[in-house]
C-alpha cells in the first residue's frame, strides 16, 4: 500500500491532477445519479402536470370567450325581439292602434272616409289595410304623414294621391286619398318568435327580426 502511494506520488503532477479529476468526476456523477434521482423524477412529473394544466387553461379560456360571444349574440337577438314586439302590436291591440291613427288624422284634417279592409297574412306578421280619404291644407296633410313616419307602431302609406279640393270651405284646399296599412302580429306567431329568442344564443344566426320585418314590408 505504501509502495502504491509512493508510486502515485512519484508520478508527474499533471498525471496526478488528471487522476484526481477523474475521481472527483466519478464521485459527482454518482452523487448526481443516485442522490438526485428521485428529485429529478418528481421534477419531470411536475413538469408534465404543469404542461397539462396549461393546455387545460388554454382550452378553458377559449370556451370562456365562446360563452361571452354567445351571451352577446343572445343579447342582440333579445333586443331585436323586444324592438319587434314594440313595432308590431298584438292583434288584440290593433283596435287601439287604429283609433290612435284616426285621432291623429282628425287632429289636423277632416276625415271623410276611414274604411278598414280584409286583413292579409305574411310569414310572421299580418296587415290591416285601411282606405283613407281626408281633406285639409297641404301643410297639415304633410304633418299627418310625418306623424305616421314617426309613429311608434309599424304602419305604411301607399297608393296616395293629392288633389285640389273643389270645395275649399274652411280652408280645406286639398284632398288626400291613400291606403294606410297597420301591421300587427298574432299571439301564436308572437310566442313562436319568443322561443328562438330564449334559446341558446349560439344557435341564433338568423337575420335580425325587426330588420327582416321592415325589409319585407318595404
């Protein structure tokens, strides 16, 4: 043993340094492999769990964004439905609507004829045409038309003609004849329209109801 130590000490210094380096490397490698093996396994397992959680979090963010989009779309559909209900009264309210129109006409004009005709049906709404004949001044007739354009219910005026009044008593200088149509919706169709508005917004990809009704009427 002493001879081996003497032989080792007799070796050149760079050989001794190399041997010490090899021994140190083997000790470090053994320590790293045997002592840190469990720690490295736990670290790898934790990394896998973190990667899985990050993927799940990304999917959750996408799902959350879709839910927000669905809610926004549902709100738009509900707003359109509410607007449509405001513009189109129910059938039971039609009498009051017609009376309101007639009162507005009488407020400015002399109503000579106010003759409701047979109703007509469309896919969603119905219409009540009324033949109207009035007399008054040109300005007051224009005021009445402006009131109908801004009326809170959906009405239209078509087939109108304006003629000079042969009898201009009381300042009535013109006669107006036109077809006034008041639109309404039946209770059955209103309930059918309410069902899609209450459904999940992700399925509501149709055109806006109010816009579609206005376009169809125009």
